[in-house]
């Protein structure tokens, strides 16, 4: 199975990279783009065959290493 994890900063956490992207978009003439937030996507292959086990293992990975729960939100998508 594969897991796809999307990690974003929580609302209220300063996102300087998002602000830089927003400024660059405006500089390129793309008006109307605001509140740009930047994040990351992690994809990984798991040896699990059961979706519930794969989700549990991925959740543990996020809590222990992949995401900072103080500053970041994450969502997990399990793909067959």
C-alpha cells in the first residue's frame, strides 16, 4: 500500500515562504491571490496489506517524525 501525507502549517502560524510566494505571484501579475500557505507532501510505500494497519502506522510516523503537531496539521490518504 501507499500513503500520501499532506502537511500544512496551522492557521495563525507565520508562513514566510507562503508570503514570499504571494509576493512573487503579485510581481508576475497574478492579482487576487492572497493568504498563500505553503506545505509539503510525503508519499511512501508500506508493506502493510490492511488499510487500517497502514493508517495506524502512518499516523505514528507523523506523530513521531514527519509532522510537528504544535505547528502543523496533517492529513493521510491511504492508496491501494
